[in-house]
């Protein structure tokens, strides 16, 4: 369940913030622009070979930045994680970092482990939008079936109302930061594998602003932080029929940052496994238990409780099916999951599990004799010239099947495929 704590996707550092601030959308746009300008078809013949290499690199860069896992890997290990050399910047063709710098107009200098860093004295532009806050939201199948509105309290940073995000008192003047010379960023050397690389990181003295207020000039309300924490009740609506991976976006509800449009809070729905139902798209599947007596003689009862609490009743036998077999599948049209933005529903597949009596069932010999008389007779006897009566273990399983084969070739492998399912004979 959601708590205000888990709502807060705190960014661990300014470095990460710049990194995170390039939204997928921005990456996509930058990629398109870079890909268009470097497309081999767009350049004169003599530049084609170079353009082809560059075009490939742009695609590679895009692949890395667009895929979150790869992006993390890149941030941690540099290009070495991808070109097989194990060392940053050893790939064929142009340095991927140059491409990245071009794609982002030189503004990605603070991005994680970018070897080489930014040219000194160049301050990366601030993102126009504060970062989105993305998180998983677990939903039960019941809630996905019925739809749900969830309200929760969220704590977020909002622009300080006293100083309007300035951070200082009304007439106070901010002082230029001497640590970074007012740039807000500084160059540091960092070990990247075997290399020492220069990186541009935000100045810690001024928090990347290039200036700060002296303690007596700081805004009393936000203490110079420009933002204060505020509680807000948020509401998300999970439509009926929503599924795993669906996104629910609360526009502009992420932390506020001065001079920036607030980002979104984005929930990624995660479907919690259900003990009874299995979902595939709009269809549902469940197993129902039927006794041998019911399978043979019929029943009329609720076989399963649906996700909205309704009992699903079946009558058996039907005209076309007199006896139920183990593994037989009953399809109930229109009792699957709702389909978003429509009245249609998927189907419900019921998998019949015939429950045979267990050891506690101790019928008298007379009853057994009667059953034998009533039930269908076995197939004709198997004829053989010699016959051996053997002992056997009635409670075995197939775990050891093939395990003693020295070649190991016929070891038993689990196979979920039950083969063909029993079918009703048409009468
Ligand atoms: Zn303030
Ligand atoms: Zn500074």
C-alpha cells in the first residue's frame, strides 16, 4: 500500500537530478533530432562513411539512455559496460559521450559517470521541468475488476509562499559563491575503472545556484531552501479492466522547484497475483473442484466466488455433456475481466479438478461390489503368454524418473503441458 514515505522518490544528489531530469520524452526528441541531422542519406557522398558511424552511435546512445537498466549501467560503469572492453570510452567510432553531449546541447555534463566531463566554466542549463516521480503501485485483481479510487496523503515540496522561491528576505541580496566562482558547478576528478576522469558536479556550497544568502538574510519560512514541505490529499482512479504496466499520471503533482514547471507523479500498476484467478488479457482462469459423484451424477451449485463477490453457479449435466472429466475446461462467456472503456468482457475458463475420495473413504464391500456393477466395465483383458504379479509403491512420484541414467539423457523434465484435455462425448 501507498504511504507518504514511499511516495517520495528522493533524488540522492544533484548529479542524479540532472540525469533524471531528462525525461524519456526529452530523450526521444533529442534522439530524433540527432538521428535526422546525422542520417547518412542526408550528407554528401564523401561524408557518408563518417555519418554512418555517427548515426550508429546516436542510435546506441539512444538505446542506452532510453532503457532504464542500461542507463543505470552506463551511469555506473561508462561505455565499458557495453562495448565489451570493460573500459570507458573504448568503443569503436566516435566517443559516445560526444554524441550524448551533442544530443543534449552540452547540457548533460552532470550526468552520472560521463567520462571527460564538460568543458570548464560552462554551466549546464537548468531543466525546464522538475523531475517526474515514478513508482510502482500494487493493485489486487479485485480492484482491477471493479475499478477503484484511492485517496492518500502526500508530502511534497512546494515553492515557499513567503519568499516566492527566492530563498532570502525581501530586500536581501544573494552573495556570489566563492567556492565555484558563481558558476554553481565545479570540476572534480573521479576514478572510472582504470582512468581518472574529469567530471562536472554541482557545487555543494551553494547547491548549484552559484549564489546564496548569508544566514541572517535567509527566508525565515524556508530557511533559504526556497521550498517547504506541504501535505496534500491526492486521488488516483484505477479504471475497471486496467492492467499490469498501465500508467496513472497525476499531472504537475511532483515536487515543485523554483522557476520550473512541476513534473508528474506517475504510478505504474503492478497486478498482485491472485490465489484463485489467473489473468491473461481480458480472460480469467480458475480451477474448480468437483467430486466423483458430482462428475458422474450431476450438481447445481455455486462453484466459485467471482472477483466482485458474486457466486457463479453451474448446472451439470447439460444436454451436450453428461459426465465431467478431470482437466475438462468449461468456458463461461462474458465472465472474464472488463475491457477498459467498453461494456465488453473477456471469458472465464474453469478448469475441472475431479476430487477422488481419499483414504478416509471406507465403503463396505457390498457398496464396492454394487459400484463395480453399475460403473462401466474395463476394456478387454490384455492377453500375454507369461504373467508376473509384481509389488509396487503406491505413493511414488516421477522425481527420480531417469535420475539413475549414467548418460543423464532421459532425466525427467517437468512439463506443464497436460496434453490433450478430456472432451465430452456428444450424445
Ligand atoms: Zn522562503
Ligand atoms: Zn558554489
